[in-house]
């Protein structure tokens, strides 16, 4: 193979049924079969968990620029009980050996009690600040974030904006501030078959407006995901596009891995979005929601007025 290809200097675009997308430099490996307590998307539920040897094979595959035209240098590990896997340290060491520079682990609600961040050989932990059991899950997330702060491990809090979470956002924000989090991501739920009710967009935005100013005043970096920029009003500057990544599970490995966008999640942009000033920083929205009451049509933002 030419040296140029091995350095990852070949085309970084790949063609999908939704057009050309950039080949990611991030690979997410879902180690375990079940995956509760996270941001639900359209990923298929794998039939089994992945043993060590399969994970190692995928780490080597995606770290090689010759296999996909672009080497991955960032890794996300997810799945129920991922932090408790006995081979976690081994997998992280192998990832470093093959050239992965940044490792993020997505903790789940089952990982929160007794979380020992000092034992995690990773660069960042994503901790769910979620409601459940009369606030017990929120309290467990707050304790886990504090443990990360005390251990000096960067932690990003994440709250999915399901209807029960909205009235508890002030409590979640106070927990994030107290733990000096490296960031706080608030995500509108992705549509999943049977996922239940979602709040109308104006209600979700109103709830965000009650807590985002205090987070920003405390120096917490805030990212809003899952809602189009045109819904966010004065919060529009906090919208963040979702970075694409390769998605690996037991049933989708190596050359059969999925692209998170559009294989797992597909955002929709209408014709009007072509003329939006925020087109380059907005994912769009979900066509499923746009067909429901409480979700206005997408509306292009005008270019800012000149001096």
C-alpha cells in the first residue's frame, strides 16, 4: 500500500445512502449486550457481548489507516457494566499501544454506586445525571461526578431531556456545578420505537432557559444536542453538532461496522435549511418528531446584520 494511504492522507469521504459523509476518527465499541441508562438511538441490540479477543481485533483494525482510509485515534467504550469489566485495563492498554490517543468511557446507571475513577485508565468519563426512582439515579450521578472531581478525572455530565427530567434540571445543574464538571451535555431524546413520550420542543427549551444561565455563570461548558438551532432562541450558540463515529458491537465488527450517522441515527434537514445561517453547525432534526404536534417546522436563521 502506498505510504500516502498508510499516513491516512487518502480521501476522508465515504458514500452512504444519504450521500457523502466524512470518515470518522472515532470508534465506539459497545462491549456489552444491553445498554440501559444512556442516550437511546437507533442502534440494533446485539445478540451478545464482545470477548476480549474480538475487541482487540477491532482496536487494531480501526487504528490502521489502511483499512478505512483514515485511522481512528479516539475510542469510546460503552455498554452496561463496562466499567466493571475485568479486562478494561487490558483493552485500554492495547488501545494506547495501537495509537489511540483519547479514551472515553460511558458510565451507566449500574456503574454509579461505588465508582472508583482513580482505577479507570481513561481520559474522560461520561456520567448520566438522570432521574429515576424518585431521584435516586440523579443522586448517584451526583456522587459519581464528585468522586471524579476528587480523583482528578475529567467527567462530562449528560442529561437526556425526557419529560420527567425537566423539573429536576435545577438539581442536576447544581450537582454539575458542585462537581466542577469538564462539561455538561443536555440531549433531546432520539426517536426510538416504543421509547415513549417526549416533551414538546418549546417546553424543553423553556426548561433549559431556567438552568443554562446558572451553569454558564459557574463556568460550566454547556452543549445542547438533539434540537435544531432554530428552536433554541437565545441558546442557539450552545448547539453542538454530533460528531460521527464508527459503531461496533458483537454483530457489526471490522468491515461490517456501522457509521453512527446515517446507519444508526438519521437527522433530517428540509429545503429551507439550505438558506440557514446556522446550517454548518446544526444537525437538523428528526422527521418523526416534525410530524407531531409541539414541533414547529424548521425555520432558517437569517445572516447577522452587517456593521
